[in-house]
């Protein structure tokens, strides 16, 4: 019986038939790997996710972490699962062998991690955050910081967090006020309050490594005066052993409707309750140079945002597979043209409207997964392509795609979860089935790691204009190359290529028209609509790519392959017929330089 | 401080300035009423909803009813609120004075009830179901049945349920198997299991009156052999006093993600555990004639489905008002064109993207409320218009609009709740704010009382074709009359009228094209897309109607009126610019007679 978490067949198609990740093993970084090692690690991920993470997904939702004023208690299964996860070494799947990593391509490690996100997104959040933290320190930390903090994280002894938001500063990081005062010994003392910190306190690991954005007094105002610090929950003594508690105090837990198994915290730094040594403040260690905090954070955002998109995709994917399984076994109703009540009922998968809801989900989740893995592949190109020009192209293209790979799955795989509930009918909103939880869990993804609106400003306000529009030009050129290939392939691919080409022209024209106004307020007024339209064009491109990969695989397949390929074709058709046309009115609106929202006054609401 | 449940100003605008419900008092049925009595009862509803229902909305969500195998326990505040509700007489707001009702127009009583749905939809569900039950018995029950069962329901002593679904029969009522065996004394004994029964057991009232669909052995198969029965939880003795327990057994409670304060039950009828008199089976009383059960149910569906639409609207509305209040007080970020970090932050309502999310919500919830009250007004016309032809027109138009007034608010006011969360940012998915609960509660509305897909088949398969298309022709003609009026009004109304006229033409053409195929399977393949497109056209009509009402009110308003009217204009613009154009690609798809879903095979998924 195939998994209802993800589709092994689809992962293999995307990684091997389409992205051809096996060829990466020709590069020195991946020389130790082969298709066999990729398959082995993917199977390991599936097995651990299925056996250790999925079984307590509902229990973690029903039994939130609690805080009695002294300790945070979590479901025992969470720690048990994370211990197994650490033993497998999967946390460091993509990291350098020099720090204990497997040195896998990102495309493969993202696929591995998606198994855990599909199985139990709230337990998977702990290693997700830890990995993000480790990546940042690997990029900007000193050798000593890597040895002290990253190595224990890689082994699962320490977990990590990202402490950005404060009560008055969420989307607007310019407004953070946490301050870091330099001490004579070169360390800092931090004072401030951090909000929405996932994994901010727990007893799942020996220590928690907080990465904290804060201001060094005297620095410039706004985002230019933000620095990055390591602030551990527990200080280490000179020999590296766990010592006194640092002055990081859990004020309370936030209670959410989703990701309920992940502790989400309000933390006070330097409020004096846990003063370790008579000096006030939480002990912190500067990462890199002062005032570079935001740039450092942004540099690792690409990876974190692909990760959020991957999580949203995984939740959408498992919801799709579960609703498909339900639709195949639930009898209800009869053909519209022949309602003989004495005939047996049909499984609901036979009804056109249910097929519509399943095809929509399939087109969203498989389209999103393709985009996530494509971005993982770009990360690999950026890091390991032999030619500098190719690395640079990959970096630029990934910069363009980052707001899309974060927001598109968050929006549309949430929509997939909504449809998964609908396929279940009344059963879908009971807690007897998983789909309602997936929907609640997935609702966080359009908000955390930068809201939809922030991604939209990033895409249209920053990415589309950076380097004189070079990023946008590269994206358009790259999609155009697929269109041209599809055009030459003739048949259905050529027909879809024509439609994608038309939509692509509109992306270019609309972007120019918006910025030709010379008025950023006008240009950005409908940035969210722009993000959605460009997102649909990008995913249509992913579908055309998949269609071409199917046609390339062509007649070679056996029975199951024929059905698999037919499903890919039909989902591609669905996306081009039902989804891509949505962009027409969106481009029309953008082209009209609509001022409806700008002209709305607060007192008119 | 204005309410964050509903807008009194908007309700007055819709009821008085637009629907002119005061003129109904010229009719005999409403002769005792006046604008003053309407205002008084609306104020009463607001006050009781605010003081008695809203305060325990979250508590009812957090503390679900429990069943210990003997008794169902509910939060004490639920019963306290319902007792006050019963004392006000609001349950019978629209019912005849002869049974203790207030004899209010449905447009007014729907507005009253919306306050309770906005305040606490799960507590409001008990009177909602009781009223639906009472209406059905008033239409089809004998005088004795009305005296025995309806009068205690009107006074709040008994509550009512609707028992339709069974484990194997949800959307497909043809498949119910509960059987009702006639006894020598003319009563029946029922045997079977009913699923998803809201309010199916509790101790909130002295008795529960179940209305149960069942088959009398020997009747025709399918929907033509279904009859309707009264099956009380507690039997009455000859003097009408509460007697022995009937053989209706609570098997268990369903646990949902929303409406958590409403008990939702699996009930066994006639399983012998509570056999009252040695004869097996649950004692039931036939309502009307045998085999008329489904027709009877459908006759009262119009009202129940308006009620579901009203509930969805109320949840959307309160979410909108709460997100607006949040946006006005939450400072975050600065103008896109001037990001001086030393300047104070703006309230987020000042950002274009937040205004977009608020305008979208406003256009959905006020559009939906207009549609709900318009349908209430049609119910009043159907019941009290002096000329039979007008009553008949109202009935036909309401038949057409019923699947839309049920499904459109369920879809788009749920979308409004999603946006309300987004406006709140990270705070929106915590349980510290109401909006996440509204979103969960609202997710039930696209499923219960007939799923979206069932409403779509009803609209395109039944309503659009009934009486040779007379219903659709009437709908188009009625909308066209508004278009013509707006056209003559010139200015902005004329511009919007032209767009609505264009969309209306497509409704007619597309419907004809679909049925001209002569192939019901093809015609209905994309019924859901048809439902969504026609729904948007209908709500655009509601916005054009509101715009005309604003223009008619014109220069007369004082300060607050000017702002209120400007808001209505802007929301109308928003709907026509951002929403109505969505229908273009939907009509294109329908016109293309797309077969993507029909051709999809189960083994291709």
C-alpha cells in the first residue's frame, strides 16, 4: 500500500527523470554519492517519518506543550522521535562532511525533509529551525563558534532558534529595540523581549542556541543598525560543558490553532531573574561584524523560505493523498445520467466534481513540489556549478523565485487542504480524520517567515527591480527557453507553450507599466495581486516542464508508468485550463493602475 | 464604541434605505409592526447577543460537550444564554402570533438572528435547528402535532433536530435505510442509525423533538419512498406531561474543528436499550402523508439554507469588524515611499495591502448580508404579497437563489475569515484573538445542509432547467432591471451596469450551451464552476443595488453618512474591479465544454 504522506513515484520522477540529480554526483562535492545513496536516504526518511513522526501527529495537536512557570513539558513521543531523527544524521543531510554532514544535494535533502513535514510538521519544526540556525552560523560564524554551537546541533544535542520579532516589530524589523551592550571581554549583554519564538524553550535537547537580532547602542537607526548574536539558554564553561543558566527567561507560551506541538514563546533577555554572574543581561556572542545582522539573516532566507514552501507543500501533499484514499473507498451517489436507486453506490472518486477537487489538489501539490525541488536544485547550482557564471545565474534566479516558492505553496497547498476537507464531506471537519489538522497547520505558512504581503513587496519592489531588472529578465528568459522547447515538441506541449508564452509577455509588460509610473506607492499598491499572478505563471512553467519530462520518458514506461504519466498530463491540462487563466483578470487589474485601495480612507470602512 | 459583531448602520441601510421593509407594515400580517418595533427587536437582539452569547463563545470552543455514557454535559453558560434567548421570544420572531410568534418579516428576523450567529454560532445552532423543525411542523404537521410539539419549542421548553444523514447516506439521501413500522394505533416504530445530528442529545431543554427521515416498508425505493416522522427523546403521557424515555440512544459525540459548542451526535433509533413499553423500536409519529418526506424537507430547505448563508455571513462579518479594529490600532511599518526609521510607525490600516484585505472582506460580507436579507425579503413576498403573481414570482426567484445564498457566503465569508487572520499577522492564528475560531467555525458551512457540489448540481441541474428555464429567465430579467435602472442613473452606476450586463449575457449563453449538448454528464461536469461564476454575478448585482440605494440617499446625509456612503461606493468598486472579472475565465471554461475532469481516470491519480 503506497504511503499517504508523499508519493515515492513522484519524488523519483521529479528528482531523477526531470531534475537529473544523479548527474550532480559528477561534481566533487557529491562524488561520494550515487543514485543508490540518494534512494537509500530517501527510503530512510520515509521510514523514520512514517514510523516515528506520523504516529504522534494528532497527539501532538491535542496535547500542547505546557508551562508551569518553571518547566516546559512536551509529549514524550516528540523527544523520542527527535532522538531517532538525530541518530539518522538527517539533520545534517546537506551540510559539509567536515561538520558531520552527509553532503547531499539540497534537492535531495529537501525531498527527505518533506517526509517529516508531511508526517508531523510540528515535531519537524525543531530540526527545521535548528538547521536554519546552523546554516547561518556556518556562513557567518567563526571557526570557534561553529565548533562550539554547530557541531552539537548537528548531533542533535543542542537545538536552535531564530529570534527576530518583538512585540512592536514583526513585519517591520527596523523597529526592533533589543539592545546588546559590549563587555570588556568582547562578549555582549542583551536586554529585550522576543515574540513568536518557535522552539524558544523546551527540554528536548541539552541546550538551545538562540540567534538573536539586536542593536548595539550607537549604531545607525533602522535596519542598518541590527546585529546578530548567539545567546545560549545554558552557558558553557571553559571546557565546553554545560554551566549556569543564561538570563533568557520564558515569559509564556503562545497558543495557536496549528503547529500546536511546537512550543511558541515570548522570551525575555536580560530581565535579571536568571543573572548568572552578577552582571545584568543575557550573555551573547556577536556573529560576524556589527550591524550586519539583517544582511546575514537575509542571506539565509532563501533556504528558510524554500523550507516554509516545502512544509506547506508537504501538508498539501499528504492531504491530497488522504482525500484520494478516502474518495476511492467512500461509496456515495450514482451517475448523474442514471440514478437508479437500486443500483449500488459509486465510490465518490467517480464523480466529476470530486475528480475536479482531486485534480486541483494534484495540480497544486505536485506543482508546488516541483517548484520546491527546482529551487533546491538552484541552490545546488549556486553552490557547486563548475562555472562562476552558472553559479551567479542560479543565485539570481533563486533570488527571484524565493518569494514565490515561499508564498505560492503557502496559499495553494492551503487551498488543497481546504479541498481535501471538502472531499471528505462531513467527516472532513471531524478530528477522526487528519485533513482538518493539516488545514489548520498549513494556515501558518502564509504568515510566518514573512507574510504574503511582505513576499509581494519583496518580489515586485525589490527582486523585479534589482540590478536594473536583471533578475526578472533572467526568470523570463529561463521560462521562455522552456516555452521554446515545448513549442518544438509540438502536440499538446506546443499548445500549452503558446498559452504560457502569452502569460509571460504580460509579466514583462505589466512590470514595466507599474514601474514606469515612477510612483512606488502606485506601483506597489497591488503587489499581492502581482505575486499571485506571477506565481501562477511560474507554476504553469513547472507543469510544462513536467509535461516535457513525461514526453521525454515517452513510450519506455511499463503499465504503472503509463498511468503515472497520464496523470501528469491530465494535471498539466488542468492547471493550464482551470488555473493559468485566473491570471488574465489579475494582469488586467495591474495594467489598469487601479487606485481603489490607495483611495480608500480609514473612516470609510 | 460600535459593535464588532455586526454593523447597526449597515443593517439599517439594507433593511430601510434599500429593502424598505417598513412598507411591509402596510400588509395585514405585519400591521401591528412599525419601524419602531423593528428597531426595538433589532436592539434587543444586539443586546442579548452581546451580553449573553458573545462572552462564552471562546469557552464553548475550548470546552466541548462531553458524554460519559449516560449524560451529555455542556458549558453552563450555554443553557443560561438559551434560557434568556427563549424569554425574549426571539426564537419565534417570524412565526405566527397564533403559536406565540412575533410575526416579524423574515428580512427582519434574519437580521436579528444574525446577531446571535455572529456572537456565538455554536450556541445559536440550538435555536436555529429548533426553528427549522418548528417551521416544518407548522407547514405539514397536524393541529395536534403543532400544539404538542411546536408550542413547547416556541417557548424554549423543547428543542428540535433534523435527522437526515446516516452513515452510508449523506449527500445521497436516496440511500437511507432507517425503517418505520406502522403500529395498530397509527403510530410507528423506528429502527436505524442517524449520523451528524446536531443538537441530537443534551440537557439544555426538557425534551428533544427529532424530525426523522425513514422508510415505511413496502414503499418505493430511492427518494420517493422516504417519509417524515416526529420522534421525541422523551415520550409524553396522555396529559402532555413528560413520561418515559423513547428508544433513541446516543451512541457517541462527533468532535469537530468548529461549531464545537454544539453537540453533534450519532443516534440509534430502536436499538432496544430504552424500550419504553415492551414493543421494540423508537416511537414516531408520521408527519403528513407517507412517502412525502423528501418533498417536505425540501420545502423548508429554502429557509434553512438562507439560515446557513446567514450564519456564514455573520461569521465573516464579525471577523471583518475585528480585523478592522485590529488594523486601526496596530502600528507596524511606514509608507513605501518614505521609510525613515525614526518616524513613528503607521497603523497597518494605512497600508494599501491591508486596505485591500479589508475591502475584500467588506465586499464579501456586506455583499453576502445584502443577499441574505434580499432572500428574506423574497420569503416575505412569497408569503404576503397581495397579488398571487407576485407571490409566485418571489417563490420562483427564491428557488433560483437558494443554492447561491447557501453556498456563496459559505465560500466567500470563509475567505473573509482567512483574510481577517492575515490582517492580524502572527496574532491571527493564536487563540488570543477570535478570528481563527471564526475561520474554523465557518469551514463547516460549505459542507452541512448540502455541500458546495450538491448546491451546484441543484443550481445547474435542477433550478436552471425547471419549468423550461423560467426560473433562470426570471433571475436574469430581475438583474437586468437593475442594470437598466443603473444605466439610466449614469455616472459610475452606469459604468458598473455595463460590466454586469456583459456578465449576465454570459450566464444565459453558457447555460444554453451546456444544456444544448443534450448530455447531462457533460453539462454538469463543471457545475461547481458554474455555481461560483453565477454567484459572483449575483453578488455584483447586490452591489449595484446598494450603489443605487446610496445614490438615491444622495446628498441628504450628514457627516457619518457621507463616510458610510463613500465606503459603500468603494466596496462596490472593489467588487466590480477585483471580483467580477474572475468570472471571465470561468465562463470561458464552461463555454469550452471542457472534459478534463470527465476524462480523468481513477488509476491516473
